[in-house]
């Protein structure tokens, strides 16, 4: 039987505890999980893609069946090239649902790629990378929202400008 493989795609600018909750749970459901960072040439992030991938590598080092990659273009093309039939996404709230459903239907219509939604741990239902960045920028406490390596990196980034 071939390995069950899935992809967790996203911007991960930077990775949060919410992302890691979903990646960890996906790693227990699938034989192999690829975390794929979107290379978005139209949107400047706080971290460049290689920095995002380094933070992901560090924070998923305890998950042997998880690898980190990046992609540009359509997610379904990446899925086809890498033999990844399933996308795993977290749903935080009803507000995520409309757009996530549209993307899932588009990806299925374009290439038959399936999307599995995991309900976000309620501890993280309010959490997003952009809110974390806002709070960190003004010195708020993000220690329960991101792993220590990310908290340290954000503090350094905002301290050094
Ligand atoms: O972390 P994000 O920004 O919510 O992730 C969104 C992501 C990367 C999953 C989505 O923007 C995506 O798949 N982009 C790749 C381009 C693509 O395939 N677009 C059509 C989606 S239907």
C-alpha cells in the first residue's frame, strides 16, 4: 500500500502554536506530512521564505514524518508534482469557513485534490500570525502563542528594527 501523504500549506509568517497544533495532529493522521510555505512575490512578509522554513524546521524537529518545503504558483500543481493528494487545513471559526470552502472546492475541481479540515484547538481559535506580529511589535506577551524560538526571534526583530 502506498504511503498516505498530505500537505499543510500556508504563509507561516511566522509559525504559531496554532499552526503547530494542526501540523502535529496531521502528522499523527498521515504517514508523511509536507509543510509547504507559499512564496508570494506580491506580498512582503516580516520573514523571508527561508527564515520561515528555518523556524518551521526547528519547531517540527520532534516530528520525524514532517518535512518543510516551499512552493509558488498553484497549490494543486505543487500537490501533483509531489504526489500529495490531501491538503490539511485548520478551521478556527465560522469566519474562516467561506474562504476555506471556496479554496477546497476550487482545488478539488481543478485537480481532484482533497481538503481535510481539522477544528482548531480552542486555545488558539483567535490566533493568527498577523495578530502575533502586532502584539510582538508593541512588546505584548506572546509566550503562550508561539514557540520560544519564534518569540525570541520576534523580540529581536522588533528590537533591532
Ligand atoms: O496561511 P495562508 O496565507 O492562509 O495560506 C493560504 C494558502 C497558501 C494555502 C493559499 O493562499 C494558497 O494555496 N495559495 C497558492 C495559490 C493557489 O493555489 N491559489 C488558488 C487557491 S484555490
